């Protein structure tokens, strides 16, 4: 990302997305970015005011969400591509809506900038959505892990690289774009990774995981690290996402873990689970 002035002149090299009137618009989805922007402004003595707008996300998810949203916003909203977005009007207010969400089932996320307008839309969705048996809900850990939806800070962090996390197709090292870590990533790609995220199925009927948990082979050698886990009603056992060493990331590799003083067994598998 880049920082531009109102005449579209590049003045630094990390942040901005678009310019409107006398404002610089930046994305601070990662909370570190606002700290970076403030540091950039202070360090360069920019005469700017950095604020975070109030935006609430309302997710409409599930296989019937496309029919529901079409009833409210018309056929055009069904033409959004995955991660595509546009503005749609309801009740005199415009809402930025993306075809995205924290579920494998698909759906939309509505970026609500006006609380009153958002509440009206919320009530209308429930009224018009009765035929779809619409219900309130929240992000679900079971579905997240079954679907292999990775969580930054849980399944991965700044100590992992995109190749280890299965993001190969999102990394372009052939362009002329210069970014931090590019040469390091070229080296990693050339030499190959030594570990990667895999699925694990454990012969347990419950688990409470905070932090990470070592995984061992039959010889009690540490071969991986379980990072997220939950009981899956679908598989009737505990499933999890683990960073496995190259020597032991093969499918059906036996694993062991010590949980509450007991040793449980399991196997490595592909992601996603479903």
C-alpha cells in the first residue's frame, strides 16, 4: 500500500488506498496499521488527524443468504464475486456490502456506518427472512475449523510465512512490486518449507485448548504443534489445525498428545476437513 497526497503524488511507501477531497483513506483492519499511520505522521511531521471511523459489520450467512439478500437489494447483489463489494441502498441509506464472511457456506457482510439505518435493515432482514427461518448467530468455532478457515493469532502469527500456511497462490514474487520480506520469501520458495499447517483428528470427545499443544510421534519425539481444536459433531471426535514438521506431515501420520495428564492418539489429515 502507498501514501499519496491530494494530487496523487507518492509521499511514502506503506499505507493508502484512495483519496477523497482533503482526506487520506487507509485500511486499519489490522490494528497495528493505525499505530503505524500515527508513527508515520509524527515522524514526518505531517499536518494530519488520524481517526478510526465507527463501522459495524453485520454478517448474513448461509446457503439461503443469497436468496434473502436478493429479495432486499435486487438481483444485482447476487452478481458480486467472492470478496467483491459495492454500495446498495435500503431505506434511503447506502450500505457497503461484500460477498464475504466467516463461514464456508457463503454469504454477505454489511458494513454499517449508520447505526439507526443498520438497525432498520436488521429488523427488515428478520421480517422478510421468515420463510428462510432466519436466526441470529455468531462465528462458530466448529464450522471455522471444519472448513479450514484460518485465524490469525491462533492458527498462524508473524512467526509463520505464507507458504507454511498454504497461501502459495496469493504470493506473487515475479512482479516489480517491492515489499518487506520479498527476498526472504524467494529464498523460502527456492529451498522449500520445513513445516506446514495440517489437519489433525484426535480420539477425544472434548477439549479445552488455550495456547498451543505439542504433538509427538510414537517415539515421543515432538513433531508438531496443535494450535486450534474443537469437538466436531460431524466426525464425532476432536479435530484441530496444527503446524507439522516436514518429516511428519504425511496423511495418516500417527500423533500423540498429552491432555489433562492423559495420552490420546490421532492422525494427520488434509485441510479443510469438510
